[in-house]
C-alpha cells in the first residue's frame, strides 16, 4: 500500500471521499521525510500544515519548566500537528517532534483554504477532520479523569502494544500521567504475569 493509499483509507473512516475528490486533494499534498528526533513544529511557531504520518512515530509535547510533558504520540495512519495553531493562526504551544525516521504527507493551510473556495464539500471535509481531532482530545481528557493509573496503563498496553517496544518508557509514563517508577513497576508485574501464563500453558 502506497503512502497515498494509506491516507485515502484513513480519510474514508471519517468522511465519504471519492477517488476523484482524493485525486484533487492529492494534487496539493507534499511528501516529506524527517530524521529521528527532528522538530517539525517548534513552540512559538505558527503551524501552517497538517501531517499524515505514513511511516514512523511523532510525539507532541510541551515544556513545564525543564520537564517535557508528552501530550500525544502518533503512529502510522494518523494525522498530527499543532492543531490549535493550525486552526487559529496563533503561535503553537506544543513541540511536534519525530521519534523515529518518518515519512509524512503534508497539507498546507493555504491549499486547504483554496479547496474551501472551490466547493462546499471541502468545507464539510475540513469540519469532519477538525471534529475528529476534538473528539480524540476529549477522550484523552476524560480517560485521564475517570480511569486510575493502573486502568490507563492496562488499556494502553492492550490497545497499543507496539508502543511498549517503540517508545521510550519515560515518554509513555508522561503521556499516561503516571510516574516513571510506577510505570516501570506495573510493566514488570505485567511481564511476570504473562510469563506465568505462558509457563502454565507449556506445562499443560
């Protein structure tokens, strides 16, 4: 599957987009490659782009004093960027940085605005993409309030197991709002439990 096919598949989960519409969108997209730990958007920059991650990992974080607080971690098959800055034109409060060598498809704000003037369908497209971001943000806030640290950890491991291998533990702990030592302890207990299950199956 090509990077553009990945994007088409992602978008069709959100909005009904025809091949003709996607070709129109694809004509204004750019493919960019970033090295590991390369800053895509810095704090204070105006975000003029949205990024579809076709390959790699991207972290969004902000600084609290000298501490880095991880706000989001995005893998292949998702759109990212400093969305509030993109929508308002105000300086970004976040830093968008790659965690692995990454390939992204880039949509410029000016190109999206031009699509809006061509047809109302693109305004609907933009609204649905924005709604998708807002709902994701709301889920993250609610999960942080209604779940205990252990519940957040177990949910994350069950739904994003590949992140345990790909993302440094300190960033995962920050993202989940868990102290690093607590995260390490819960990970160790989980591994012991999994090993015990595997040994039990072998003994049967």
